[in-house]
C-alpha cells in the first residue's frame, strides 16, 4: 500500500483509451487525473517552438528547467473535449500539444534519459499525498512502483488507429487510416524499444484489452475493483 492514499497506475500503448478511461474513472472516484504524456508533449512543444532538434538532450533539459508545466482538471469554461488543461509557462497549450507532429516529437524526446529523470521526479511529487490515477508508459514500475492498483490497458493496433483517426478528424486534421496505422506502429516501436524505461507489462499489472469493450464498460470494471479493494 502507498500510505493512506490510493494510487492507480495505468500504462499502455498509444490510443488504448488510457486518457478517456482515466479521466472518467477519476471523476467517479474523485481522484486527481494525471496525464504524464502531456509532459512529454510539452517538452516536444518547447523544443519545436525553439527550433531545437528532438535529439539535443542538453538543450532540451535546459528548456525544461527554465519552464513551468502545470496541469489541472478542465474548468466549466473549458468543456471543449479536452481531458486535461495544460499550461506551459502560463500559456494554455492543451490543444497545441495534441498535433501529429508533437505526438511524434513526444515519443522522440521520451527516449532521452535526462529528460525522463526530470519528468519522473515531477510526476512523483504530483502524486505525493493524493489519491491519483496516473497514466503513461512507465507509471506501473518507475513513477508509482508501489501503486495499489496497476493496469496495463491495450487494444489491437487497427482498433487504436481507428480511434486516433476519429480524434484527428474531430479536430479537423486530414489524414488516412493507413497513415495513422503506420504512425501508431512507429510510436509503439519507439515507446517499447527504447533503452530507458520502455513501455512494458509488469507481472503484477491487470491487463485489460479494450478492443471489444466500450469505454463505460472498462470504467465500471475499474471502479468495481477499486471499490472492492478500498472496502477491505
Ligand atoms: O500518452 P501520449 O500519447 O500523450 O504520450 C506521448 C508520448 O510520450 C508517447 O509516445 C511516449 C511518451 N511517454 C512516455 O515515454 N512516458 C510516459 N509516462 C508518458 C508518455
């Protein structure tokens, strides 16, 4: 157990439904929802805005150290489909970090071990003394290794690509299913194959394949399990 607070750690590949499921479950449980991918996206956004290549570790570390990253649940005025509100140096970049370019950039800067060290430290601080649902790629074994509940959320590649395509279309980005499938595969290869803290399933994780499930079903399954655990 993690002291008297309940920590739910969720890892999984791109577009497995981690964000939507975590957000809905966090509302029902009244836990804080933390989207750690947004921090890697903000890092890529910073590099892109400053014309720094995604591989330049020292420069990127410097940029993060000189910036502030804040995240909170969306307010009533921000109900535009976002799952979390993200501020980089005080600017609301919640949507600016959701582009294809920044998504690919995020998985590139996520390879850099010094960048990971800084962001993991920030994430541990955020979770301290709080009930949280935190999702990402290394949460179950690196950020919250003592989490009360560890979940590996996944779905078939084509299903994930279809979901991502729908999200892009809703945002008005033009792309094809084939293009999204190859982009999802590229991200998976990079996220699972990197040397530092790759995406993996830990032995004590509960694996949920969401390919044939709807969002509500998954959320209910998680809530039921959490309620049972907390009642003990
Ligand atoms: O969850 P997302 O698609 O917003 O994440 C963007 C990228 O950030 C993803 O390709 C991998 C990286 N990431 C990571 O390496 N570790 C995390 N805890 C979260 C995200």
